[in-house]
């Protein structure tokens, strides 16, 4: 069959993948739609999904592929890079295309089902199990102190003890954790500090900025232009606060959306900033992470751009060269 794509509607939110496939492919039986999933012919938001019972959320995109897709390269424990591991914390390199943590409704899933659609949390715990030679059941659970969007790559820390969770939680709350991102954006922004008040619904169902401190939570992003490439720019972003989608919203509202941005390039008037960049995915990467370890020492890591974004930068430079 030819490739087809469906966006989960508000009315469909919470339905299983199999149920949504049945609604969009009424000519197929329940057995047939489950077979599509088992044969690696179904993706959710660009990632292979082999769990027909996965419950989907509004605006997730379900794709039925013309041919079987390979398993995402970040979808196995063998590909996960652990940068630091001790009794208190673990720092890992998150690939693009997987969620940091599992939805609360899915937290009681058994490992067999988790393996069909693993999160970074799952992969990290399995990698620790392999590294230490201990079964997962004998490990302390990972504790979430921050997260990255599904399509964002970069450095993530998990706490491995209640003590570490408390200490790191205080640092994130006080905004003392070093978090530096690199983004490839359309246009030529200026180096600046962006301050706004972010709210869940700016008036069209999307997150965005309000007009005063009464309308949302303060968000501060320090933007530094690193390089200009033709009609695009590479910028670094230091977070003073860590609100949901903060960088994506701030840059889009300035008129310089992140390349590959699927949500926030749409304006309040309904018009949309076009994206001709051919970005392979959201061009946002968490490149630096630093904090005070529970033992009192200062820790700091950097992570270079992944291969897909390196290739994208090369593509933009080639295009700019041709345009001269």
C-alpha cells in the first residue's frame, strides 16, 4: 500500500494505535491493522512503533509506510552512550526521536511491552543493568529531574537516589544548572536576551507568550549568534529558566523558528512561516550540561552535534556556496 499519514484529533486522544488505524483504514480488520504494526509499517511522530496498544495524544502523526522501516538507531540499549555513572547520578546522550520518560499511564508496563516502544529512561536503566552486570529488578529506579523534547538530542541527567533527586531538584528550581543548547534557525537574529511569560494556550490551543507576569511563568533565554550560513544561522541558547518548549517558542516568536520546527512556526493569525530548510528533524541539541554533584564536586559535560545535524549544516553550507 502507498504511504499514508493521519493526525490524531482531539476526539481520538487516548485511543490506541490499533483503534486509530482501524478508524482511518475501515477496510482492514483488527488483525490486519495489528499486522501492519508488527511488520514495522507504522510510525508515530516519525519513530517506529510496534505496540498496537499504545495510547496516542492529540496532534501526534501516525504514518502507514509503503515499506517496512528500520528500527530507530536510538531505539536499542547498544547505541546508548553513558557519559557518567555513579551511585547518585547517570548522565547519558539522548538521541533524537525518543521520549525522555514514559507517560504516567504507561509507567506500570512490563519490560516486554516497554521494549516495543522504549524511552530514554528505559534505555538508560537497561544500559546500567548491562554495565553493572545486575538485573534491572535489583537497581534503584531512575528519578526524573529534567527532560528533553522527543525530537531534541543532547545531554540528560537522571538521579539514582532520593538524595540526588533532592539536591539536583533544588538546583533546577534555582536555575543554577548549566544548560546550553545549539539551534539552527531561519534568518539572522541578533544576540540578545529574550524574556517573556509563557502560558499553555496563547489563544489558538498552542503554547506561547503572554503580555504580563499575570498571564504565565517567566521564561528567560540568552541567545548568542555563533555563525551565519546563507539565509540561516547557528545560535547557542543558555536557559536561565526551563519552561516547556521555551527555546522553540522564543525563537519562533522572534520570527526565527528552529529549522524542522513542526509546531510553533504557525502565527496567531493562522499564517505560517514556511520551512524550506530540508532539516532532517528539529534542529535543536542540548550541547552542555553542568551541575553540582551531590558529593559537592562540580561536573560539566559537552556533546558535539549528532551526525544528522552535522550533515544538515554541511547541506546548508553547500547551498549557500552555490547561491554566491
